[in-house]
């Protein structure tokens, strides 16, 4: 039981680490075209409908639709696909994707917590935080069952050793109690 809890804690720590890595995929600023001028602004300043310019090698800051340009985008963080995906006018692109070669102009449609990347992070956090009802029940049962089995095993050992004086048989009986109770 303790080993299982240790494995669970270890898995949760790895999940938290993976979530932090996903959050790091979100850039802190973006190049935006407003009134014909291009400016680098923080993510909090981007509004729906802004034209975000994505240069080669840059990571997209928002979800959106390609307005201008053609390129390939690495969306492996969302799809797991190792090959870049071709993008052209009208295609959807997602925050965290990396532009490969061409310049893209993207209309911002998903910002911050509404982006696909943020939704994935939120779903993973929720899944990590919630235990299945059966798991909670099993935890409650094992919290009582394991100590009771150990106590019965110790009582078996003590009584057998005291009544018969045969320590070897007492140990075998105590182990038998644990082996039978194990499944």
C-alpha cells in the first residue's frame, strides 16, 4: 500500500513537471499588426480579432485562423504528430505551435485560458486532482484491511507459539494468514 502511494505521488510529480513544461510553451509576447503598424506586445494586451504575425521559428501565442501566408507548423504538442502540418489561408492554428518556414498572419480567436493549450493544461490538472470513486473506496478499505490482517497474523503467531511452543509452525501459520488475505 505504501509502495503504491509512493508510485502515485511520483506519477503526480511527473505530471506537474509535464504541465509546467506545457505552460512554458506559451510565449510571453507576440508581434501584432494594428492600424498598419507592427508592434511586440504582451499576451495580456492581445484582443480577439488582432492580427498576430508569426515569423519562421516563432511559437504562436494564440489560437486562430490563418489570414495570410503559407507555412508548416509543428503541432506535436497537441497532436503528437512528429511531422509539421501544412498551413494556408483559412486553416486553424493553435497556441504553442512552432512556425517552420513562412510568415503567417493569424486572426486571434482563442486567448489565454480559452486557447487549446490552456484547455489541455486545465483538463490534465483536473484529471490529476480527482480520484475515481472506486479508488477512494479502495483506499478506505485498505486503510482498515491491511492493519487488521497484520494484527490477525501477529495474534496467530503469538497464540500458536504460546499454545504449541513450535516457533516454526507459528511463523508458517502467521505467513499463511497474510498469504491468504493478500488477494
